[in-house]
């Protein structure tokens, strides 16, 4: 069981706007808040976002480097994936692999792939 995940971000305000909406839509609730961070919780697991210090902002995140590739969240249904895809597009969020959507993960893998403000790849996958 994952206890928590902590991610350093380049702009906490953009991150809160993006992730606050998304995580709330899939059942997370605001959990902790302080000057340089915010977290959302679902059950016993929580996700923390922390503003990175300026001295570490010179090299941006890239999912192909060593480290985290992407975060995958479980949707409740294919309908939720479709609804969230529409909302993401309305918000101007970059949908990845649009030519293969919603089967970019394979023939029986129904999901939407997109990027957060720091270009961290996010996946919402149907059961």
C-alpha cells in the first residue's frame, strides 16, 4: 500500500489549480496546506505537492529521465474517462496520443493520458 507521494513543482499556484480540480473530480479531498505545499487525500493515501526552491528550477522535469515516468489513477468507469477527457480539453490541457485515444495503452486499456503544468504525464484508466 502506498502511504503518500511527494512531488516538487515549479509553480505551486498552477499545480493547485490543475491538481485540485482533477483530484477532487476523482474522489480526493484537500488534506494539508502550508505556505510552500498542499496535499490531497483519498482513503489513507495522500499526494503532496511542494514548491521547489528557485535554485532547482533550472532543469525542468522530463518523464524520460531517471525517476518518475507517470502517475496512473483508477477511474470508476469508461464514462468517467470520457467525461474527464472532455473537461481536460475544455481546460486546454494537452491530451497525449490523441490519434490512439482512448486505447493508447493497448486494445483493452481504456484511458486518457495528459500532462500537468510541469509536463508530468498523468493517466486516468477505466476498470
